[in-house]
C-alpha cells in the first residue's frame, strides 16, 4: 500500500524517493529494511516469551528504538 501511495505521489509530480530513485530503493525498502525490522521484532519476542502479555518496559522500548536508528544509519 505504501509503495502504491508513493507511485500516486510521483504521478502528481510530488517528491517520492522510493519511486523516483528507481527500483533499487524500493527493493531495499521491501527486503533489507523489512529483514532488519523482523530481526528486531523476533528479538523482542524471544526476550518476552516467558511473559504472558506483550507489555514492554520503557527501557526495552527505548533500547529497541536506538537499535533501529543505528541500523538505519549503518545501512
């Protein structure tokens, strides 16, 4: 849905990086960034498997947030 939205934006001559920068950027968004998001989500779930509900602590939330920012900057 997001890439469809970006396609519509590009047809209206508005800036749309995922569409105007070629398929490489879109594939990176679909594959690489999704892969690292899945790793972060799985890591969180593995840490919280012994808990009955997904109730993250603020410390865990901030830690995952900073890990995501670091990964985004590295890639």
